C-alpha cells in the first residue's frame, strides 16, 4: 500500500543537528493527509511512498519546530511558583495570544523562576531521517479524531 491521504503511517526515525549530534530517535505513527501530525516537508517527501522507503531531509528551523519566539520567555517570582515543580518540569499558562501554553522550567535563580514556552529545539535546523515501517488505511475514528490510535499513536 502506498502512502496517500487518510493512511496511517509508521516510521522509525532519527533527528540530529546538521552537524550530526543525536537529538531524538524512535518510532512514530501519524495520519497522512494534511492533519499536521508531522512536519509538512516530511509528509510531502513520504507522499506516494511505501513500506521500506527511507529518506533524510534537512529542515530549516521554520520547517521544523519554528523560530524562537522571545515573547514566550518569562520570569516569574518564585513565590508564584507551584511547589514541587523543578528545572526540567512544565507548567501550563497563557501565551501572548491568551491561549493555553506549556512552559518549560529552564532555571530557578534566587527569587526568580525562568520559563520558556518555545519547543526545546525551536530555532534549530535539523536533519530528519526516517524509514517507513508500516502503511495501512486509517480507521474512520482516526480520521474523525485527526490522529492515529494504538501503537506509537495516541491512545484513548
């Protein structure tokens, strides 16, 4: 079966810096066809391919996790900080647009807590290598929910 709209695609992948530093690796399943489940340039490269296809793409920051947005960097007083959250933890807050935003705790310095709502890889160009390990027709429920369910996908 070839990868077309409304197929569930499983990939083994590695993500590295352009210099080759390993950043992430694993297996993922996504719903193909413009559902924003994977980087658009990766989805375009996989369109029409089948199990066994492998590719490596260099993605500029804008095509990966986006450019850094300094409006998502915050410093809050430690007194307003929930107990038990440590550096590396996450907090839910509101972004500059008033929408819910996840912030990573990047530093606790004296009376201040430094938060960053950017993805940790924002602003970085990446090399994305993948191999297609499975392609199947997506279920009606997966299409309605706009993501793959089950192994390596989202579980309800």
